């Protein structure tokens, strides 16, 4: 997975921070979510199994996921699975619930300067890391500095810190975090596992072992990580001392479970079969198995859409035929995305119209729906206008003796979620329009070399983040793959850059949404992207599993789970 970018922001004169009254928890769309000094007891909530009876203590939950990871250090790895696993170990300064509300966690309150350059956190006392080290302001500073240190080689967390200039220990329970530019997305970033707080002792003494997980992963979280066997499983046991859950969480104490096991079962049939045969208690389900699992006795399935960038096909605007916007628009119109998503995903996934998911707080542009419907005739006219009117013996369009061929590289071992079937459908639709789509199966090293060099026509990607600032990674002109970003369309437009920078800098919720929705429209209207489907977590669980909820990213949370049998 490619590294993630640093969202940019617009410069503004520095002013002194001022406190704000403590409001109730509010959606991230609201001004109080940006300039927030604390939150209410209205607590984090989630989609999933609510408490049907009094919680029961004891037992071990076994949860199966599809993919493993080469690194379990969330400060380094950009992987979603790393975040799901290590959320059990590493707490965050704040909690962002599935409704977009911020809540105190390791920080009991916070103040944001009017120019959004300075965030001052008042920390909880009485919190300890798994190794006995006391949690304090110095620990927060050590973590943020460690993440930003080039020697850490962070592939994502460092970008979430944006224009970070440093953290000041005001007193043992107060830390002030500063940025060189207004940086409104920081609260959301601070709520992620990627900026989770690790023991400063482990950072100092085990820096070269943190990716190995297991006992090297030392946080303040509800579970202690005891064992990691790569591509097989991770073992956790309850942190009996845990008493600092996010404000309003259903379980304010130590987990009900004695232990948690996360198993890596990449084969879809094996993973779903493990659930129906009760070898595991819950599992991330493949879309192909959902109907079968739903029909099984004693199993319930939840469906939650991820926020962030939907699964999309990005078009390289700087290469070959795709430099012509008419050709890119023809690609958009030639593919019958509705039919493909409906037939492949059985109605479980929503067809996407914007690069952003509908569940992304404060930005989704619903007006893009139906703005580029499938129209084979329109695709043909656009290609004719672009000079690709002649066809060769195989039916592919040609111009100046050259076939209209597009290359889409991929790593076969990483294909999931029926994306190979989806790609075949796209290939077939483009062939009808006279466009040859070549799927290039390559190894990891070649993949990232091609990614950095821009030597591709099409690139597929999705990205989970509960903030529209994720768009800056994909569309800010400076966030090219060569620079560590995800601007795989290699879009470069001053007006687009201005919207993205303003979105990261403004504290006005309406202005923020306006800037990001303009960026969404630009991306679609200039045919830099073909949005395909909204990535969705399908999780099956035995009915005896209670208290399973999902956070703002649609990731499962295990601290409040218990088993009734």
C-alpha cells in the first residue's frame, strides 16, 4: 500500500489560544467539532450488537480477518488491519464516534486556538502503560516527535500530523501541540490508532522491534498484546487495570473478555466456514458469503460503510491518450458501473458517484449522483471527437497507427473483494467501446516503482479516513506518488489546490464543506476518476457475542464485547 500524504493548509497569522465552553458532543460537521474544549457524556455509540442482557465476564473471543500485515506498528504501517488490531492496545487522545462526535479519552479536555495552529490538551491522571510507565504530557510529546522523526519511516501517521512543528510539555498533565499552518483535521487524526500513544520506554528501547508486535506493542489500551505469529494470529489478554475508556463508552472499566484472538484467514470460504462452524466467534465476511451466512442459524451480519475515498479507478491525466479529457470522459461513460456493482456485490455495496464515501463527515457531494451514467453512444462520440474513430481488425480504436491501449498494474496476491471480477467487467465494457485494457500482473517491487514513476494509465485505490482532508492526499498537486502522496491521477490545478488548502485551514463548517465539495466535483467533471463502489465492512457474529460496536471508520471495537455462551 502506498504511503499517505501530508494534507496542506493555508497560512494565517498566529494568535493566542482562547478557551471555549464545554459543549455536548457534536458532529464533526459542526464548528464545535473544530474548536472544541471538551465533550459531553453523550458517549460513543456504534452499529452492532447492543446489550441484550447484563454483560458477562470471562471467555476469549476469536475474530477472523482476511489479510495480515508485515508490520504491527501503527506509527509505521498504513494498513487498515494494523489499525483494527492495535486499537486494542493503543488509546488515543480523543475518540471520534460513528456519528462524528468527539469525546474525551486520554485527554479529558482540549482548547484550540482561533487560527487552528495550536491544540492544548489537558490529560487524564492515573493512567499507566502496560509496562507500568506513567502516562503524561512527556509521553504524548515523545510519541508525536517519534512519529514525525524520519528515522521512524512512517508511511501514514507522520502525514496525519501535517504541518507539525512540535509539542510543548506545559506541565505533567498539559501538552500543547503546534503547527506552522492552520490544521483543522488534527482532532480527527488524533482520534486514529495511527496516532495512538505508545509507552515512551518502548519507543526508546524497542524502536527496531515495534513492527514485530506481541510484547513489543506497549500502550495504555484495554488489552495487552501477548503474541503475534505473522500471517496466523495475534493474542491479547485483558488489561485488568484499565479504567480510562472514552467518555460515555458502555464499558468504562476493564474488558469483559479474558482474552481476544485475531486470526488471519485469507481464503474467503475458509473464513466464512470458520464462522458458520463456530471455529471463530466473529469474522470479516466476503461479500460472496453473506447470503449463506445470513441463512445460518445463530449468526447475525452487520453492514457499515467506511468513510474516506471509495474504491475507484483513477486515470493518469499526464500519460498518452488520457491526456485528452474527452478520452477520460469516454472511459467514465463506457463502463456500466451500476450493472457491474449490482451483479458482483448482490446489493451489499452501494455504487459510488463521488470519490468520497457518503459516510465521510462534512463533505459528501450527493449532487454527483447520476452525473455520468453509462452511455455507450456518448462514449463513442467522445472518442470520435478525440480522433480515435478508426478501428483495427480486432475492433480496437486506433489513431496515427497506434491502438488505444490502457495499462492497469496490480499485485495478484493482494486482489480481494471480487475486484478481479470487477476488473474483468470493466475490461469487457471498454472493449465494446474500442479501448484495450491490459491488466499487468507484477511483483511488489515493480508495483511501487511504477507507482512512483507514474508509468501507468489506470490505478485503483480506496482509503479509509473519517475526514474530507483525505481528498488532499489524492488531489493536492504536491502529493504525487513520487513525493509520498496518492495523487495517482497526477492532477495539477491551482484552483483545486486552493480549495483543498482552504478546506484544511477554515474553521467555518459551511466553508469547509464548500471547499471539499468543489474538489469532489472537479475530480469527477474533469474525469480524473471513475468511482466504483463504497467500501463496506460486513461482519458476521454468533448471537452469543454481545456489545460489538463500530467506530467512525466502521472498524470493530472489542473493549465492550462479551459472550453469553
